[in-house]
């Protein structure tokens, strides 16, 4: 009887030890899984931090890579000053042409204008036309005001830039100046004015194209925009060489945009030196 009880107790102890060892192995396995998961989470967090660091550091790396040792700081300033001069000249010319065209059309903006007209007299190379008042639709005055005042502001910006070149003159040479602290303001202003220059060129091009289409579609004898120079408007006798002047303004507006791109490129290269 005692022997049977002892055997039963030994069997229960063996079973309990087996169960405890199995439980311990399961707990140990769970701990390992938890540690693995933690290590994976840590690795993912580190990789995310590395990704964000790379994301925010790539602009600085890009600026550094743009720095070209073959261009001296003096030569970059010379090119910058030359481009600013070209921008000032084109801005003044465009503002003058658009403003004078508005005056010639009696304070009405000819861009995007649409109308019908009657031909009063015709010679071999000249036409006198009368616009039908009921069909006359000029664009909003704000369209020409934008082109005029944008170029006036750009012209003032160019004058102020030249003034600061002289103001920061350190060794009696206009282009050898201590202007490092002006690079960021110049860069910001150039980007803003560059975007507006694109809008200005697009408005002038599309607006004049609309005006030209109005003329060529209302008379079978007028087949080209170049013939606008030979058209005499009865209601607007002061209008002359309209095509030539607007063509100059449009070409200069796109050159102005190209000059702004050059200025932004030079300022970007010079800006890279600030991060070295």
C-alpha cells in the first residue's frame, strides 16, 4: 500500500516538473519573441530617423554640390550685376510699351480684346477700320496694370540691387563687395519676381495673340498680325506701330524670365558657400 502511494507521488512530481519545464520553455520562447519584436521596432525607428535626416539634409547637400570652384566669387558677382542690368532695361521697356498702349487706346487694355469692325477705306498697304461699339470688349484694366506695375517694381528692385552693390563696396570695385548677408534676401525676391515674370510673359503673349486673332478673323484681306502696323483705328487715332511695339515687349518679357533664371542660378551657387 505504501509502495503504491509512493509511486503515485513520484508520478505526480514527474508530471509537475514536466509541466513546469514546459511552462518555463514557453515563457522563455515568448521572451525571445518579445525581444526580437523590440529589436525590430528599434531598427524601424532608427531607419525612420535616418530617412528623415536624409530627407531634410538633401537640400543642403544639393547646394554644396552646386558650388563650382571654376567660378570665382568675383566672376559670379559680375555676371549677377550684368543680368540685373539686363532685367532693369527690359522691365523699363516693357512698362513703357504697355503703359503707352493703354493710353493710346484711351485708358483701355488692348490685351485679350475682342471686337468686330468695318473697313472704311483700303489702299494697297493700309486699312482704316471702325470698331462696332456694341461688339467692343476690352479686358479689365487690371490686366495691363499688372504688366505695367510689375515691371515698374522690378525696375526699382534692380536699382536698389545696384545701390547695395555700391553701398557694400569694399575696395573701390563695384563687383568686389561684402554682400554675403544679402544673398538670402536677393534669392527670395528673385524667386518671387521670377514667378511673376513668367505670369507677365504669358499674359502679354496670350493677350496680344487674342487681339491679333480678333483682327485676322474679321477681314479676309488681313491675314497676318504683321499687318497691324498698317491698320488705322478711327476711334483711336493715336495707335501706331502696335504690332512692332507689342512684339518687342513680348520678346523682352521672355528674355526677362531667362535673366531671372540666370540670377536665381547664380544666387543658388553663391548660397551654397554659406553652408560650407
